[in-house]
C-alpha cells in the first residue's frame, strides 16, 4: 500500500565520507558509518563540523578492494553506546564494535559466535547471509538480513536478549516478503523501531550479490508489523538512489521527521543526509 508523497531534500553533506550505510541521530549529533571505511563519522549540528573516530576493526580501512573492507552496514544506539556491526557477508565482516558516546571509548568484539546458529536456524547458506540493520525492542535484538544472495531471502533474526547480552539466547528466523519495485524484489537496507512501529528501507540493485554492488534501480521506505512479521505499507523513495540508513529526528502528532542516508556507489567521498517527513496512519 502506498502512502504520503514526498520529496527527498538534502539536509547535510559530509565530506570525506562515501558509501554511507547507516546513521543514528540525537539532539546534537548525527552519527554515520560507511561500508568501505573503518571510522565513525560524528557530525556536530551546531558547529557543522565532522569528527572521525577510528573503530579499529580487524581489517583496517584504506584504499583497497571492497571485499577487503570491514563492510559496516548496521548501527543502533542502546543506553549510552552506539553498536556497529559488519555485514557478516565475508569472514572479515563480523565486527561488533561499541562506542560510548559519553566517554568516547571504543571496544571491539565479534558476533561470529552467532553466525553458525543463524545459519542453522534459518537454513540459509553463507552466500545468503548479509546483515543490513539492527534494532532492539527492550527484550530482544533483531537482525535484518538483506535478500541479495542466490536464494533472495529477506528475513529477520530475533535473538532473545539485549544487544549487550546475546550469548546463549533463543534465536528465531522469520522470512519477510518485501514489495517489488520495477518488477524486482526489494531487499532490506536498514530498520529502526519508533514507538512500537518498525520503519525500514529497502533497495533494488540489479545483479548485485552480498559482496558486489549492482545497478541501482530504486529505494523504498515502509512499515513492518514486528508481531505479524509482515509489511503493512510502503512508499517509493527514488528511482536512482540507494538509501541505506534511516533515523528518527523528531516526532509530532501527525508525522515523523526522519533522516535518510545514501550509499552513492562511487568515489566522490561525499555523503548526503536527506530529510523526509513521514505521515502517521491516523
């Protein structure tokens, strides 16, 4: 079901950052990650300045092939920490990094201990595993799998623990049917939880894989029922942009104001942060 026509408007341009893949917004800052850079970019809204924080993953950032990058695709905030995850689409992409927004301390870990359990529960192959979004609802942590592998399975892994306590927890997997755009099925690119509602972005890339980009054919934003595990409604965002992240900026009685970020799939090293006003279903 379509809802609420809108126009993407560029709000911020962050120089030095390319391939933006996720973001978190608070009152004073915009926190952004990239799938080809091992840094957290912190944009100060008041000063309009950008700080880079080295996340020190096992595979360092720098010039090189995409397959050698840490591939940070998911970021979320829980209490005073930002949690940043690699996509898991290759052996070097299981980084689980926490950043304390108060102390600026970076801690490195891995979520590889979940990987075999994820594959066992979902019956996915390694080539179909590609985490693009993470959210927490207070009791469980949800990992959103992008369906751009051979089997084309979009889905949600639910782990029965908070994001800082995921070991030895119950794991469930729910395949999700996503809408088609230009006759091709969209694939998850991010998700957030807002007052019990899951808002997600999804994209179409022709002939893409978990390790290589394809031709961009559009992006959507939608709403998903976390209990029924099904899409409620959706809206096309653009035909020529790969929207890879969203975050809540503010909320009113009638609408949510969201920030969106774009993976531009080029070498421009300029990340555009867009603003979008999403009308509530009243």
